[in-house]
């Protein structure tokens, strides 16, 4: 329902700290990418867990907005992350989100996170978003 | 096994971005606190989800280190967060962690997150940590 | 809002297979107990995972009904279980549920599961319930 | 590493109550199916949550055994289920598992559960299995 550009502009106002680029959105899915900076790294040259969670959170939000339109009141209600492999410091983190359900009050999706160019995911996320009732949007 | 000061020093090197203060640690539990800065806020004056997740992650780590000693190789393997209420922008986030199990290879704990001074939690986290085998520590 | 007896009668019609006894309910919490039968056991004399999940699911449901009254349409939307210790075959499973939030559309609670008489939990559950809007109840 | 028949025989001894049929296993994945009986139903003609969790648990176990061989000591350590749609009483439940990681001590996979013949999943599960060290197998 919303274009990539509309969502990108909205994300910029809602998550001013987000450094995520929207690669694609639509058909109950979204792909986002994030450059890794000094503040995302942990000693040993890996990407911090909270950075991964933040990328997944935005990927889910972008996919939800792609389905229901720009709805500022949509909020994450839960998020489960499993860390699978060490992300590489020198590669962008890619988040690929697929929504499993977009109901009237709840959307549920999963996100696979990758170090760009690698085949095996570094983490996997399942998240739920509460969608405000139509008359409150 | 480790004192609050040892753990605080270690956290500072492992999570150089962390702005968490350790209030207490010991007896399979830990309490940490984090000042909220501009970069933690979302429009409307609430604390971002990734900031809450980061505080919970550190609270778990501190509690685990309090039990097993300073073990750099311990890593988060999973984290489930449920967002319960809007945190307040002007209050520190307090994370209270209780470990439910500290096994040979896995530690599991829960963290209740609060806006300082409030009774009702803003979020609840369950997380697991992988503990490296003794000969690798 | 509902008495223990009302909820017990309702559970009996909604979960006819449930063999759970309600020990207490009220004040955003509930305690339930389940006898362990042959069909709940795994070789080696421990209680199966699905049996533990079923007890936790009922404990959450009982606690929710205790708050919002008898609402047949309330449904579990998610459940996260962490298995902590081997339950004992010869002891009832006790589920202690505390609700963390009872909102208009969602209730969230945690359940600690015990082998009766033991201090350390055998498993920990976080679950969410969708509450139907008032005009649909 | 193990054939479908070997795993089926093993599951029968480990989960004597399981009524699951293994449709396929291999390549870090597994598909299982379960007939729905009276004891799996809830009033209104839907399949109970614990039945879904049990199918997912076995699907994960079968996929893990397909990778590491018959290892009796492997145990579920956590399971997160999101309920998406009402399953239909008259259809078998199909569980499709894909392992995301098979490490030395931990395997992580996801399971999509379907009412047989339907396209949209009724539930989604992420689970972790602890794998005993080689010298204990």
C-alpha cells in the first residue's frame, strides 16, 4: 500500500537514528541493509547483538508498513532473536523479512539477517507488531 | 565469583558503547541502570526498543559473569523480549535480571525492565547465554 | 472477576482433555497442578515437553480468565518455553502464572513450572493471549 | 546420517505416544504429519495448541537426528510458537522443519505447521536442541 520512498521518508522521521536503507518492500516482505560503523562493533570485530536486533526491528516495521500503509501507531510487541553465527565487521547487515500473517490487530513476521554476500544467516528473528484499530489510525 | 568492580571494568572493554551502570550483582542476579540520551529516543518521547534490548542483554551478561567469573567467550544465543508499556523519556531504564539456570554450557535468565521509580515493568526479556567449556576459557 | 469454580467448570468444557486442577486464581496470577500419567512420560522417566507446555498454556488461560472473566474467544497467540531441568515422573507438575500485563487486546504472562515439592523450576514460559474486543465477547 | 526408517523406529521408542509419520528427512530438513484424533481437538473443531507444539517438537527432533545421527540424549532446550490461523479439525497437521544451524552443542531450526493441503501456515515455531558432546553419545 505504500511505496518504498514513502516508507523510507517515514522511517527517517520515526527512527531518526536508523541508518537502514530499504532495498525492497512489497508482497508481505522487505529487504533492508545497514552499514556497520564503529558504534556497532564489539571487540574482536563482530557486530553487536543490539545492532542486529535494531535492523530486524526496522525490517519488520518496513514490511508491515508495506502492507497496511503508513501507520505511526504500529508498535513492536515482541521479538525473539536467535544468534546463529558471528557477523563480519566489514560487511553490511542485510535483513530479509517475510510476514507470516497480517491480521486486523497483529502482524507476525520473521527476519533472516546476513552479513552481506554470505549465504548462511547470522541471526533469525520472529517479531510481532500490534496494529491499531482502523478508527485510531 | 567476580566483584561488581571487576565486571564493570570488563564490560567497559567488551561493550565500549555500553553506558550501563552496574547497581548490584551476585546471588544469580544483577541490577543495571542506563541513562537515556537523545540517540535512545523515538519521536513522542519514548525509549527505543533496541535500547531496551541492549540494557537487558548487558543485565544478563553481568549476572552470568557474576556466577561464572570473567569469561570473554560467553555469548548471547537467544533473546525474547515482550514490550509491555511505554517507557518514559526522562527516566533511566533499570534492568533487573534473575538467572533461572546456570548449567555447564548454557545459562538462562529473565530481565524485567523499568522506567526508574515506576512499579510496572516496561518490558520483559528471557535470554540464554552459551558458556564456553572450561578448557577454552 | 471469575471465581475458581466458575473457571474450573469453563476449562472443563473448553479443554475436555485437560487434567489440570486449579489450586488458586486471582490478583493477576494462578496456580494449577497436573497429575502425570503414562501418556505424559518419556522413556527414562521424565515428563514430556508437550505436557509441560499444556500445563503452562492452561495456567495462563486461568490467570487471564481470572482477570477478564469467562471469555471463550480468548486465544493463545504465542508461547515461549525454556526447559531448565528434568521433571520427575512421580510428582505432579505445578504451574505458577503471573500476568505482566492485561491490556485491552493482549495479555502477557509468565509461568514457572515445577515438579511438586521442588524448589527449582523445570521450565519457564512466557505467553501472550489475544483478548477479543468487548463487543464480541 | 540416519535413514527415515531408522529415525522412525527410534522416535517410536523415545516418544511412544507420538502418532507422527515421517514424510521425509535429510538435507537439514524434515517433514512430518500427524492424524488428528478426538484428544487433539478443542470445542469448535480446532486443533489444540499443545498438539501443534508436539508436532513441531518431533519435526525438529527428526531433522536434528537426520543430521547428527541417532542421539538419544539430544533434548529440546527452548521452543517459541506463534499461532497464526485456526487449524482445521478434519485435516492432518503437517510440520515442515528447516534447521538454521547445527553446531557442536546446539541445533536451531524453524517449523511451519499447516493443515494438510492448505497454503497458509497455522503456526510457526523456532526451537533449539542441545546436542550432547561426542564422548557422551
